[in-house]
C-alpha cells in the first residue's frame, strides 16, 4: 500500500473501489459523516441524486453506495463503494467528503481514507495531519484520466462548513446529511446478502410438471404479462414511508413478498424496500426502483424466519402481498419476461444465456441464490449484448435465478448444457462475461483487452464442480498460469486469450 500526501495521486487497479474512511473513537469526538459526490466535467453535480451518504439511497445508476459503518479496533469506520464499470460517462470525478457535527475536524484524531481495488488489499492511504477549524472536508477523489482511474489526496477544508462545500460544487442544500450518525450505531450494508427483486406479479408460464430437486426440468417455458397476482395470505397497503412487520405464512420455509406501485407521481418517482435488523436499524436494501410501474417479487424469509421487519419508502401509493414460496415459477430451458424477476431452477449445473432489450444505457445482472442464501453473480447483460455464464447449483440440486433489470426493458434466459462451453486450447476471443474450459495441461495464457477499452479490468477465476467461483487468477491484462478445467471470464470489454505452451 502507498501512503500519499496531500495533492499526490496514484493509479487504481480494477474495481469496484472500496473506500474506507476512519478516525479514532474518542470521547467527545465530533460526529463524522462520509459522503460521495459525483461530478461532471464542469465539477458540478447534476442533481440531488449525485450526493450519496448514510441516510440516502445508493446512486440511481448503482455505481456508488454508502455501505454503512461500525466501531472497529478503537476506530469508527465508514465504507463506500464505487463500481467504476457502472459510473456514467458524464461523471468525471467522485469526491469523498466528510462533514462534522458537534465540533470541528481539529478535534478528530487519526482521520484517514484508504482505497482498495476489487477484493484486493488497500492500494493507497491518505492521512489528514493538518485539519483545522473546519466542519466540512474533501478527503480525496477518484477520477478518470486517459480511460483509467486514479485517486488523488485533496485535504481541502471548509471553515464555513457544508454550505461552502455545497456552493463549490452546486450541491442542493437538502442533499447533504441532515443528521450525522456515530459510527458505532451504523450497521454495514451488504448489497447482495438478500436475494434481489423477484418475479413480476403479472407473469404466466406454459405449465410443465413441478420440478423435483436434483431432477432436470425439460421443455420450453415462456413468461408473459397476463397472470393475476398469486394468492396472498396477507396484504399491506400504504403511501410514502412506513415501517411494518411481515409475517411468514409458512414458518420454516421461504416465502415471497410481491410489491407493486399502485399510484406514482410524474415526472419523478422512487420506491425502496429496506430490511431492518432486530434494533430497527437498516440492515439491507432489498428493492430500489425509479420507475413508475415498479412491481416484482422479493424472496423473503430466506431461512424460514417467522417474520421480517421492513421499511417501505415510495413517492405515491404501494402494495405488498405475502405469498407462499410455491408461487415462484420454475425455470426450464427458456424464459422471457420484463423487469425484475426470480425463478426456481432444479437440475444439474449448466450454462445460462441472457439477453435484454431496451435503451442503450440499460445494464442488468443475473444471480443465482443458493438454498443457504448465498449469492453468486452469473454475469452482466448489456443491451443487445448476450451474456453466457455459469448456472451454479450446489449439492441440494436447486437454486433461484434472479434477473435484476429496469422495468423499461425485457429479457430472455436460455438454459444450455455444459457441452456448449467453448474450449480454450489455442486462441479465443469474446465480449463480456463467459464460461470457458481450459483443455490439456496447465499453461501460460496471455490475457488482452481490445484497444480503446474503457476499463482495464478482466477477471479470470477457476470454478468448482458446482460452477461457483473458486480461485481468482488475475484482475488485469497480462500473462498468467491457468490450470485445466472450467474458467470464468468477467469483464464488460472485448477480450482475447492466447495459450502459450
């Protein structure tokens, strides 16, 4: 890790970037809130949504998250994440700022910011040593330079406080934190710990016999927007913000919660569902939608809990319907739908091919959710760019397949046999995520991205017998030793692999 001083900068490896803001936990220390600010080429925010902090939702693009914080080893820590592949082209910089309540930063000891790339160790650390009587401070920034990302230590303080910071970058006053939380009270957010949004309530399928765990499902199944919502055991209706307890109709088994916007204002619309912990604090963000017709299905009670506490926030009227797990449809060889969806798959590990159709800025992900609740990302779908990835199925013989997609776009899933995996024995090229098979013995493989690629990130990883990621081999272009067997490729760019025996 490189220790950098104010004004210095350093290149960043492939992301997503994990940013850690920390300071010593001492009595009577001012409360500190970490904030990410997305700036365009003119160093201005485009609106309120470009300011992300602990009491706001993630950025609508999904590129920037405030992951919460906690007390760790005598320090109060907050974490943010920047997914550089999801950052919109109009955004040139992401500032990392901190605001103080109950004092100034000269009373905050050990204030620092660290940046790590992906799941690797921190690559850069900036320690603030000259904080004065300021209540707002820009610690650093992640910025684009010649198609790559760098981090700069800024250390710019504002004695006039958050208002001066807001004026510098065109930040609406209401976008900054109104109540700063002590780090010890914050619960860290895990973006994928809870299965993402589920089946749209208005879906039908051409029925085939119910799947039995461990038995492959045959036949084509095509989803449409015709069916009425499933039988509900409990219905909750509300307007705006409300906290409620949702009861599992079959304790000991999973259950689903169907959600629907029944009335939404124009032109701006938003809808969130948060899962709360036992203390009533935000635990996980389960649903985020900016579309007026938001509807879908949550895979709730993943471990058979008797009840779940939720917070719903929506600009308009909404409805929740609690339904048995049997209302989840089964994925056979083919499925089509629109928006967010969850399906049940029973069968052996396989390939899954996903395509979507919508505006050019549509981006979506496919995940598998295993019986124990763990999530494995299958891949990222770009508009009209197919993705073929691993359909991971553990020893239990089944999983849920989740499509996370804006309701403005439709999608299609095809389940393919593992025989369709392309073999890597010489030279191979592709675009986006894919599963390959390295043939023969272990060999050095030269990994390249196409000239002019917007990102320099490409991940190669070995896969276990259930098609779950096992060992990461690389995160950037170069020459690496690749063992025989199934290899997962993860990138949004065009790539080529060449075996050198």
